[in-house]
C-alpha cells in the first residue's frame, strides 16, 4: 500500500516511474534476440541395425520387433516409429521434453545390449544415435545424365563432392543412389558338388586369401622397416587361382578357376 499511497500523493513521481518502465521496455525490445531456427535438443533417439541379405519380413520379425519391445519399456517414451527395408532396420524413439537426451540414449543402449544375443547371426551391432538438428542436410544436388551410373558417380565425386568438401563450414556430404565398382563371383553348384566343396569354403577362401594386413617391424642396425602382407587380388582373373581346398586322396588342389562359372564386373545393382 505504501507505493499506491505515494503515487496518489505524488502524481509526477507516478508518471515518471511509468515513463521509465516504458523507455526501458522499448530499449530492450529493439535489442531482443530472434532466431528463425532455434536450436532445440529434442530427446529423440534412433536405433539402426543392418543384416546384409535379409528380407524385409525377416528384419521385421527378428530385429525390428525385438528392438521395439525392448525400447517400449523405457520410462518417458511418447512415440515409437520403425522403418524396415531389405537388410536395414531403423527404429525412432521420441521421449518427453523433460527427459535428458543423454540419459535417454544411455537407457536405450542398456536395453539394446540385453537383446544382442537374440539377433540373427552376422547382424551388425545396432547404432544408437541422438537426433541432431545441425546434422540435417541443408542442400540437395540432383545430377542426371544419359551415361552409365558408374561414370555419373565418378563425375559427381571428382567435380562436385570433393570441391564442396574444401569449403569452410561443410560438415559432410553423403551420396544417395551412387554405384560403386564391384566384382561378383558366380559359383557353379554342379562343380562344387563334384569336388565336394561348399559355398562356405569358397567364401572363407576368398576372405583368407584376399587381404592386406600389417606384418610388424624389423630392426636391423640403425634402420627399421615396416612390413605388410600384400595379398590383395589385383585383377578379376586372379580370383580363379585362389585355392579353395586341398584334396589329399588325389594329391592335387582344386582352385576357384574350376568351380567358378564366371567372374563378372558389375557396378552396384546394374550389369
């Protein structure tokens, strides 16, 4: 009541007090910050799991559902979405705003760790990531031409991707729909059966005999040499010389040149 009585008895003081508040308000309004795209750390977590060669139905039943059942028990979960494609499962969990993103991500990792043993064999470890608005793409460039997809990929990589990566402030550039060079090896099942060689044996032979690993260091006097095992296959024809298995009874070796129906160079999914 003291301020009210003072303002009634001193009208000039009351007027100046109000004017001071108005001036301060106008002065602050002109310097008020405004961000059209404010940074909001939403508690959104994505779980990405890959299994090469698996069908969408297999990924849905053996991977996606397991992840959803595990994450669904976490407190504060508001929304759960999933997307399953061939060999890929992506589950998105949206938590309440009051939940801390780091704590939510750690809870998701703990739940996923408990179901790793239930995943199919050869499944890649799930990748748990927090949603980051700064990582969203800000520019998309579409390139099309009446040329082979491999040529377009090489052109975009050298003429667009590499120059853009040198610009300051560019975090990363991701290819979508590119076609990289690969070599596909086709096995003849009849020859495999005739030589008693399984597909797993052929795959294992390729993995063991087409690699490059460090061989350590050798010190001699004042010099030191770094060794490497150079066992990479240089040409497509050299795959036919890889030894698959040794047949002791006939005292000879069978190689890939005998069990392979052919070796084809392919680019991505196109011939």
